């Protein structure tokens, strides 16, 4: 099993397909996606703050997944919204998914 962090994006625009190793990495990827997607030169990773994350993450549902080694995350999108599911290779495998509630 390996732990990964992913997010569904419920707003229209540019889809988000990121699989990260840590929650912090996922949060940073969301801020980069939301602020820097049009002109990547205006935003650099050292500008990240939790306040920026809270301001720009309202359309995202974050999730922690204990992913079985034989499974993978499959991505889907429609009109800029995006979501994931665990692609099962064997129905008996037990990957675990936990939604992360932000305060």
C-alpha cells in the first residue's frame, strides 16, 4: 500500500489531475493550478501560504487514499470539472479512501 493525496474539482475551467505524496504537496498543487494556470510567471511556489490555499480551494474536495500496489487512480473530466476513482484490478483488493475535511 502507498498513501496518495488527490482532489475532485467541481468548478468549470481547467481540470485538475494531480496525484501527490503528501497533503501539503496537494495543497500547493491546487494553489499553483488556480493562480498560476494562465501565467505561470506570476506565481512561484515560494509564494504559497495556507491563506492562499483557503482562498482558492473552495471548489476542491481533498482525499487521502491508501492505494494498493496493484491499483491506480483513474482520472475523468467534463467541461473543466474533474474527478477520480480507484481503478480496481481485483475486486478483493482493499484500497481505502478518506475525505479530508478542511476547517
